[in-house]
C-alpha cells in the first residue's frame, strides 16, 4: 500500500497537523484503522494528564494489601486493589449468568 502525508485537523485544538506516511504505515502494521483525532501536542497533553493524576491510598477489602487508585473512594473500606479487581472482573466475564447456568443444569421435562 502506498502511503502519502495527510493534513488532519485536531478535534481538541482545531489546529492542522501532518500525519506522515511513516505514521500511517505504523498504524496499518498495528492493525489500527482510524486516523489520529488529536495532534501530537494534544496527545502528549492527554498522556501527561493521565500519568500525573492524583492517586489515593487504599487498603484492599479482599487481600488487605495497600494500594493506590485514581479516584477518591466514597467508602475506603469497600475498595479492591488492582489485582483483586482484575480477578473479580475476570470471574464475572468467564462465569455464565445464573439464567444460562440454570437452563444448562435443569433436567428435561417429559
């Protein structure tokens, strides 16, 4: 595929920026289908905002480990660390819901 530089408009600051052929090839190689919506400066600002955000200390209600979360908990005694949160999330994704489970284990009626 032949890539050529394109001029795009940033959805944050409305400034035009160049999306180079090399960047387009990189996107294609990674399987990304959408062009960037923000200019490099706005992308950097968003990344900096995420990495510099305030973190809050917690004690996990499951394992008791101390951890940090990117939000101020309403109830600090009811928060999971990242590891336990990931485990809970995985459990809910992999376990079938109760209605499916009931239909799979129910005896057929004659």
